[in-house]
């Protein structure tokens, strides 16, 4: 797919540019059609998506002075993480990730996502998309890998929730809403009976809280 070739060939100075945002947004909309997902998966869009998020966030965190993400970069990260979530949500992707030959790459994927949610300057919408991605890799069929010593999924998610719950909000109503929404999302997807202060899952029967509904909500904003 030519769009992906162009996107991958863009230099880092184009991060957040109009052209990059346009291409990522197109791919994200294409990924809503499930029959297009196997093509995106085979073209290594998952790997590119994760590398893009990691690169942009790491550059900003590594700057001599803390830098705010530009609106253009936030847009690109938002659509990129939604693209990632759409691909990981697809049944064909799940089947591919469960193949014995994919074991190491699936472990690497889980670890990459668990590492990214620890980044301090992730936009809230991007963090939510990454948590939703992790929820797809926390289902029964992935439990052996997720809870292995190589990933320690539950332990690391619990550590994230504990740390995030301590996040200081400086008299900003939107930030307070964002913080509560992230914690609610974690309670729904990973700990339906824990974190009672933030848990709205009383009406849920189990951990599977239809996270795709959340993705659709973000797409339509």
C-alpha cells in the first residue's frame, strides 16, 4: 500500500506535519473496515505505530527542557494509537498473534505496550487507546503469555494504576475528568472488583467490557 510506504519514509522532522497527519488519519479510517486489517498487519503497521509513539514521546522526554507536544503531534499520536487499536481488535490479528511462530513477537508487543503506558507525557486519548490495546491482549487466549515472567501483565498494570492514581491535578477540571476516566477504564478492563473509588463496573458481568465501544467513541470526537 503506497500510503504506508510514504508514511514510513517520512523523516522525523515531519512528525506532526500536515502530510503525516493526513496519511495517519486516512489509514485509521481504512482500519475500521475489518477486511483491510490483514493487509495493514502484514505491512507491519503495528510495529511502525508503536515505534512512532515511542520515538515522539522519548524525544520530548529526553529534551534538555521539558517540551509540550504540539497540537499537530497530538493529532498524529491520537489517530495513530486509534489505528493501532483497530488493528489489534480484529479477529484476524488475534489469530495471527496466537500462532506458535508469533510467540516472541506477541510477547514483545505486550511488553512494548506495557512500557509505553508508563510514559509521563502521553496525551490522555493516546493512553486510553494503549490501555484498550492491552485489554485485547489480556483475554483468556493470551493469558499464558501475558502472565508469564517475560511480561508480568497484571503486576505491571497494577503498578501503573497505583502510580497514576497519585497523579497530581492542579485545579483543572478537565485534567481531573481525564484522570478519573483513565482509572475507570482500568477498573473496567483489568480490575472490575478493585479500586472501588473509581470503579463503575457494577453493571458489568466480567472483565470484557466491550472496549471497542470506547474506541468508537474516540473516533467520533
